[in-house]
C-alpha cells in the first residue's frame, strides 16, 4: 500500500509540474502581440502579371526548384486568382475563359518543380486548379507538398487545419508574435471591398468577375501575393527543422 501511494504521489507531482509548464507556455504565447501577416511582412513584394508573355518567359528561362501556390476564390474552378511565388517574385494569374493558362498548367504538370500548398483538409486550392485528389494522397513528398500534411506529421494530427498564419507563427518563432488571419466583417461584404472580402464578393456573384490583374488595387495584389510567398517561406523553415531532426537521429 505504501508503495502504491508513493507511486501515485510521484505521478501527481509529475502531472502538476507538466501542467505548470504548460500553463507557463500558454501564458508566454498569449503575451505575444497579435498581428496579421501583412503587418509582420510589410515589405512590398515584386509582382508579375501572368497574362504578360514576358513573365513566363522569365520563369521558364530560369525555373525555380520550388514554388509556393495559393488561390483566392477556390470554391470555383478555375479560381478567381492564382498566386505562384518564387523566392524572388510572385506571379498573379486572373483566370480567363473559364480555364487556367497553359503556362500554369505546364507548371502544375512539371514534376521537376516542387509545388507547395497550405491547403485545408478539403484540398480546395488543389482541386480548383484541377489537381486530382486520390484517397491515398498525403502530399508529403514532391512534386506536390502540403504544409498541413507536413505539420500533422511533425507536430501531431489535428481535427481542424492549422492554417497558414499559425504555421508561419510556429515555423518562425523569432518573430515573437501570434499571427492571426484577418476576419471578414459583414460590413466589408456590403460596403468597401478590402483584401479578401473582394474575392468573396466575386465568388458569391455580388460583383463582376475580374477582367484582369489591373482590376485589383496594389493592396489587394500584395495581400494575395503574401499568402503564396509565406507558404513558400514557411516550407523552407519547416524543411530546415525536419532536416535538422533527421541529422540528429
């Protein structure tokens, strides 16, 4: 009996210490300032228009090994906007004639270039670009990688997708902030079109489709480009962590 009581007491002590450490970690995280991606990464990104032939000529002349891809308006196929980021610039493509460009399709079909997404578990970004989702697909290896799948392996499975903002926060602890995705206010949908709200309105058929990239303000273009750029940067950091852990084993 004394031995059982001693073991029970030891377990209670260990649990109490673990809970105290967890509480300290939570308090530390909650004490960090809350910001949006655009507030943390405020530098203007270099953007090129997909409809300009010179854009893809530049891309294919020196093709990158990895790109980050994101979409806006992914409940339709093709999406309203596709964003393709390299480490140096971002290509924005407004879908025209109900299809994606031949160059974007070429990129998606090119197994020599890694395409990194940060998609939800319904794979909306991939599906709206025509990527086939099979039951056994886990998107952990090239040519298509999903940050959510990587995170589930490295950090543990979750019922709800972590999202890009949280993955950037986790992968870049030196930022010392909690990055949150901006919420769309109902007033924004009815009135002033700001950032993501504009794409939601187009998706809902409440405003006219985009005729071209020039229909988007610089702020809207920067907002869209930032998602694909951060997807790529977060992948680099997660991959560095993964490589470091593999070397230490």
